[in-house]
């Protein structure tokens, strides 16, 4: 499954590379379970400040893996739906 990071529309056709609504490059949502903060920001279009607010209020959980901070894709999707 692919998702548009701009309009959040999901596409089941794996052959599509660009969103039919706005032309943005589609992101493969089945690729990773845990995203780096940079990946989360670019794929979901969320600002750094919004992520920090989510973590500070306990609405979003992140974890340190090695030198990187990671967020679970499912947690981030749930957080984005609630905002």
C-alpha cells in the first residue's frame, strides 16, 4: 500500500508512484514499522514542534534505538488521526 504524505490518501495500486490528487510522490507504508524522526516528519508532513508536543504530553511514544530516535508507524498514524 502507498500513501500520499500531503493529502494522506491511500492507494492499493503498487504501480502508482504519484498522488492522483496533488502529484506528490507516494510513500510505501508497508516498508518500515519504526520510523526515524526525519522520516516521520517527511512522510506524514508533521512539524518537529508537533512531534515534541505529542511526546511531552504523552500522546506519542518514541524510543531510542542506537543513536536514533524512532517512532512506531502505527503510533504516529493514530496520533495524526486524533489531532
